[in-house]
C-alpha cells in the first residue's frame, strides 16, 4: 500500500505505544499491561489530514537503545540503518507523562541519531489525577521539537498528533543533548572514517553493538573490533558514563517543566494493593482463588450456550439425514465434516470466557504482579522471573509463548523455559479436559456454590504447572551453563480494563481457535471418515455376508440391533480400526481402547483433534439412526468384553493426564526448532513428554481402576 510518510513508534514498555498504534491504524493487535507484550515490529496504515497516508511501524518497547534481548536490537537496527526497509522518515516517541524523567532517557538517545522526531506525552489524564502539571510549551522549546499531549486509553489528543505529523519538519530540529564525543573521541572519529558516516552517536553505538547491524560487511566488523581494542573501549563503563551524563542533561531540561500540585500521589493506592496482592502468603492464596474463580466460571457460565450449540449440531445432522439423499457424500458431510466441526465449535463459549479473563488480568496490571511474585519461586527451580511470562502465556498457546522467551538473556534459562512451557495446559487442551470431565465428574456443587467440574478443571491446570516446574528443576542440573541470570521489570499502575479490548480479544481468539483448529480438524475428519468407512474388501465382503445371513434368519433379537452391530463391526474392520487395533496392545495398560488409540494418533497434529476424532468415530459407528451428541454417545459406549462403560473415572483421568503431558502439537515442535536452530531440543522435548505422559497415565489407571 502506497504511503506519503513512514513513521516509527518508539517508547518504553507499558507506555501505551501499542494502544496508540491501534488507534492510529485501526489494526488490532495484542494490547496489555504485560512486560514485553510487543514482540515483533507491527506495521499499519493511518489516514492523515490533507488526504495524506502514513505507514506506521510499532517497534518493540525498550528502555534504552542498548539491547538486552534480540527483540530490543530491532529498534536500533531500524532507526540507525538507513538501508533498512523499515527505516522511518519520522519518529514518534511515546513517553509516559507520569514518569517523564525516566522515559526521556530513551528520547535523548533516539534524538541523537539525527532523525526528525515528535514527542507524544501519553497518559496526561493520569498525570493530572496524580497532581502533575507539565508545561508542554516550555518542554517543546527546550527540546526544539513538537510535543503533543495525548491519552491513548481515553482517545484524547489524537487529532493534535495527526496535525503535528502533517506539519512535521523534514529535517531534525532537536536541540543537541549530552555531548557523547567526550566519552571516546578518537574511537568515534575512527568509526566515522571507516563507515563513512557523519553522526557521532551512531558511531558510538556501532562501537557498542555493531554485531546487531546486518548491512555491514564482514571487514567493517573486524575493523570496529580492532578500534575497540586499540582504544581500550569497555562497553559497560561507557554505557554507565553516558547514562549519568544524559540524566544530568535531563535535570536541566525538566527544571521548571513539571510542577507537583500536591494532589494524591500515584503509588499510594498501588502500593497498598501490592502489599496484599504480592504478599508471600496472601498473594499466592489470592492467585489460587482467582484461578479457581476462572475455571469455575468456565464451566458454570458456558453450560447453556454449549448445550445450545450441541443441540444445533445434533438437529443439523438429523435434518441432513432426513432431507439429503443417502450416499457417500451425505455421510461424509454429516458424519465426517459436520461431526468433526461440531466438536470444535461447541467449545467456543469456554475459549471466549478463558481469554476474557486473561485479557482482564493483563489489562488491569495483575499479570505483571504474578510475574513479580513468582520470580523467587522460579529461581529456585532453575528459571528466572522472566520465565513466568512465557509460562503464563502458555495457558493460551505455547507457540507465541516460546517465541517470547527471546527476552530471556540467560541461554540456560531460555532453553529450560522453552523445554517446559508446552507442559502448561494451553487452550487446545481445554476441549479435551471439558469433554472428559463432563463424562467422569458429576455435575454437582460442593457447599452449594463450588462447581465440582470446574474444580477438577482447575486441578488439571495446577497439575500441568507443577509438572513444568518440577521438570525445570531436573533440567537445572542436566543443562550446564556458567552465566548468571537476573530479572528487572517495572510494575505498571493498576488500571480499569478496557472492555472493548476484552470483547475484541474474546472474538479474535475464538475466531482464531475455530479457523486454525477447524482447518486441521476438518482435514483430519475427512481422512478419518474415509479410513473409518472403508477397509480391506475381503473383510467387508465377509461382514456383509454375515449380516445378510442374520437378516435372512429372521432372529428378532439379533435384527433389533442389526444396523448398529453391523456399523460397529465395519468400523472395527476398517483401515482406522486396523490402525487402532495395531497400537491397542501398547495403550491397553493405560485403560485405552483402539478408538482412543486412533484419537491419540490424530491428536499429534493438534490436541483439539481428539474431540473431532471421537465425534467422527462414534458418528460412523452409530450411522444415521443415532444422531445424539458426542457426549451422550461416549457416555453410552461400552466395553465389548466386559459390558462396562469405556469412559470410567480411571480411564478418563488417565487420558486427561496423557493429554496434559504429551507433546501433541506440530506447531510447537516447529517453533522450538526455529527458536533453538536445532532438531536436538524438539526431539528431546517430544521424547521426554511422551514418556512422561505414558508413565503418568499408566500409574493413574493402575491405581484407580
């Protein structure tokens, strides 16, 4: 899409930069009060006055141009390298008006790169509530740039910002800040000569981090290393000296700009709340209570809409069999595709409720407190507090969570986090858990208000988190590394959740779940229907002769169940049945039959395929006569040898443990390979998780049967 100007949004984490990006572009990405929520650069387009259009790039949040992670290095690459495809013509630096001094440290660094810049002071409404008055005009004069007051959450000041962009200067007008040439004058001059550049601060940054800039030839990297050696350049000492110099400069700039009117301070409420929510005892109890409330609500609130969806699919199947012509295509559509899709769509209410709660917890700032609170616990088990972010994120999906582990500086901590994050129960496991729980746990309430099914669901999530922590503890001793890890984060102030964002998150995540899972499950359902409908011709011919003879015998007892028995035996002798029987000896000690075995195999593409697989298998087995719900069919399923229900408490719990621990997600395997650049780690992950799942299921079934 053609644009008149390219703009980069730059700022510290949690300054509302991503919220501003959404307001400007109309695109909706993940927004939250979560540390490091913007992982990759995001691009969108914005209409400006005078029929102009801007391309806006949302760069990862960073406290400084000195990167502490791979994602933060993107900021310097884009801003400094004029050959970079995303290099902007204008920078909009978003600063938190309630903490201006710290936010302006990044401004002074970015300004020294010599690009046109506008300063957007966000959260001005909050600054006013906290008794802070900022003289915008005086700050603008001292910095030599346009300064715009905005409130992204309140959608205030957006037109002023757009006008400022239209009326921008095409050259850098900012007043020179701290003199960085005094830090290493000879080395800076030599870098300018070697790289043929004019900007002193760019030259200084190249001494610090030339390895992060891609468009520099190898000889230049060698030359820069030689310059550092000759000058005795120590990066850490130079960074410290530069930071001190910049804060001295900011003290001069901000003198008389910020006035404290004596209103209530911002941290009084936050501090009082934090003393409870991050308490070493009460904090954990409150967190457990919140988890209980979430999972109790998932079951209680979703019952009615799930029953409606379930009834709707049962009616559609029944209506289809009544009005569509009999044949292969009708059976494929109704017993294959529709049955598999129904197994996905029914869980939309629970997925929506789960993500609504996650969105509220992120938006209010509570998730950041959980991260902080868990740091000491995690450090004892071989991980830093930063590992909590991917692990909590894995409650939604392990794939982006594993990618977010890039922010962990320690190689050992990062590898351990990647290896254990898939153990945390993700949203793909939710349909499996809820289906099995509805089969083996009675729909009752303890003390009149505690939903027993919801309590069981919470228990499965806690089991998965404990398993991840214990595996991390073991890996702490198996993976060797000498580097030390640390955890620094800023706790955002508490805020009201943005309900529009919560509703959008519910919609977006539900849509993603249906589209992503639906594509896989429809494909699996079609293949599975074919495998379950067809088999070796000789076997099917023998079955047809057998049941023709029974029908001819006029035996009323056998004829009463003729269709059902014939369909069941055809399924057992189909290609799917043969495959299931082949692996049955290995899974029989776990309490699983050959039908469950088929579901285990298809689930290695995606866990949620279990529900669609079981729906397809039981639909094929029951034929057109029985169009009940998948739950009713599974609940009625009997063991052919014992006559007892297949899904007993022992079998159901063992199956849930298998799905809790097994690596049944090809996307996760792929992303682990991409993040580690080796097949070694995903193969180890698949192996240990499969063994762990098998042993846990075996022990559970043998003890409970």
